C-alpha cells in the first residue's frame, strides 16, 4: 500500500513539470548543454523583457507534456513583471542631485554668468616709478634711474634745462648712438613723451611753452629728430613735444590735421635760422621721435 502511494506521488510531480513545457523545449530535469547555455540565456532575457511590458497568463489553454499527454488540469497563475526605465541626465549639474534641469536651477540659484565672469587683472606700476625726483637748488635727480639734470626758473616755474634721458619703450638715442643720449638726451614718440616725465613733472602746455620760447637766456639742445630711423639736423635744430592744441598760425596746421598729429616746439640754431623765425610751434606726426623737456606741475 505504501509503495503504491509513493509511486502515485512521484508520478504527480513528474506530470507537473511536464505540463509546463512545450514541444521544442528541453525538460527541466534534462542535463544542461554547456555549448547552448549562452544562447538560451539570451533568449530567456528577451522573453523576460517582453513579459515585463505585457501581462503573461496561461489563459486556461491546455499544453502538452514531453510524452504528449494532456496537462489541462495544471493551472498557471497570472503574474506581472515591472520594468523600470533607466534615465540619463543630459544637462550639466552643479553637484546637487536632481532629476531635471529646473530642479537644479531652483536648488542652485547662482547665475552662470556670475560664475564665469572674467577676472579683472590690474598691473600696477612699481612704487619706484612713482617716487618724485629730488630737487636740490638748480639740479634735479630722477630717482627712477639716478640721472641728474640742470634746472632753471622761467616764469615762476622750474624747468629742466637739459633734455630728458630716461630710457623706456618707444624711445631711442639720436642716430642710435648711446653717446648722443648722454649728450642730447633721448628721443620719444608722442605717446611715450606723455609718460616720460617723473612724478610731479609734465610736458608743457601752450602757455608754458610760449613763456619758455620768450626767454632769451633759456638754454636749448639742438638734438635733432628721427622718423623711422632717419635722423638729421644735429647741432642745427631742436624739436620738443608739448601738450598744446593745434591752432591756426602753427606751421603745417593746414596739412597736418587729425588724431595722428600733435604740437611741438621748433627752435633753430641762430646761424642756421638766418632770416627765418628761429622759434615757433609746429604740427607734426606723433609717430616721430622728438626731445622732451619737463616743467614742474
């Protein structure tokens, strides 16, 4: 009797497994073929994915076992497989975890423009360049380079009685000779001349320049001029920058007008001037190299 019951139980278990298979499938109790296991796994994954999107059910239809027996008595329960969608963040995040860009903007209200604004870099001149010269009687020592110049009081103001010889960009020696710098001072473009004077000193304006032109005892330096490396008139003429505004009566006023020109003082050596006017204002090119005399502010 016990053997009969045991046989019936085993037969029932076997029928249960057989009822869940189809004609093309291997029986779950059969050995696994290692060569086809990878293909079977991939097919199984595809089947599971499609099952997650659609409800799977036996719907009560009979299925066949391996031996072709009817297994309609086996009931398959309905089930659902929920598949969650993976989402990728395609926007730059500030480091705050958010699912959407609006969230990131709400949590990080600092505007991007402020974070990406360029840094302003200010390069200041050295403190040494701002130190005023030392005036001692009729001489002045430029503390930027230690050079000393003679001074003269004209019209109640102190003037340099020698041409400036402070080396800087856009300046040069007459005829590119250092010996000429030592004797005549350096030559400067107009842009350089505006920055050449030491602290507390400056280029003369028209009134100051006219005062100095009227002073018969003021010593001049006939240092010449240079344009694109072409220098001339050593010992015959002197040319010095001013900050005067060009006006009618200045030499070359009509032909040299515009932003590329500025006003200079021209003084001719008396014997060279002859019957011509020895001292006058002239409008000339800012790109040329002329001498500099500084007046105290």
